[in-house]
C-alpha cells in the first residue's frame, strides 16, 4: 500500500515541529519515502529528510513503526 504523491513541488519549507505533515512522508515501517513516491526535487527531499530526522531526535516521530 504505497502512497504516491505527484506534483508536491509547491512545498517550500518542512518544519520539524509539524509532525502531522512529516508523517505523510514516512511509510508504515517508519522509513522515509523515496523521491519517486513523494514527487519532490532533490533539494526538497534532503530538507524533508533533515526535518524528519530532527523530529525523530526530539521524539516527535518514532524511529521504527509500532507493530
């Protein structure tokens, strides 16, 4: 069950405190979705990964899925 986000290039900034938005880019196993699935550019994907990692570090997002 893969979420495919097409044409998400309108996102200018990913805030690590906005975990609801960041959860959309994390799959059920807790992994960050690929660029093909998110539809982001390279720069946006890097910023997304940094925001997700910061949110994980301060415990807003889990490192692994809760199964």
